[in-house]
């Protein structure tokens, strides 16, 4: 995963991050690699419900730490309207590095349709 350039000056940002993804520690490490100072991190279960009580607790903790809330695109999409303006989102994209190698690998595993041929 590669962070998308957004123009956001991540370097030196004091943040509290939360993520309900399979490997939240990777999200936290990505933030730190951008120079974010993580004052707190909350790894939630993948697809965890973002209940009003949880969001209120996160908001209070961030305020207490004087930290900016930061989350993933996946979690931001599930935030209620009153929390969206309180959270920064780090957009990331999957980078295969070797797109030609990936295409060749996939072509080797695709079954052509009956009477058809594999895409080139």
C-alpha cells in the first residue's frame, strides 16, 4: 500500500489514529513513515461497528491529547456526518510494483470461456 499524495503536511502532525481493518498496525506504521507523531493508536476489529459511544470516546481522547483524529478511507466512509469533519483520512492505493508480472501470473490462471480464447 502506498499513501496517495494529498498535499497534506503529515510531517510533525500530532495524531491519534484508529482503524478497523485486518492489519491496523500497517496503517499506523504508514502514518509514522510519513512523519506523523502518533500519540495514541486504536486498532479495532476488521469491520468493527463505529458506535456512537466509541466515537465519542475517541473524540474525547483526541481532544485530551490535543491530537488530530486520523483514520482509513474504509472507516471514514462509515463515519456519521458529525464526525467526518473531525477526522483526517489517509488515502492509500495498492501498488503491485511489477504490473506486467502480475498480468502474466493472472493470465496463467484464467480459464478461457468455452469456445473462446484467453485475453492477451
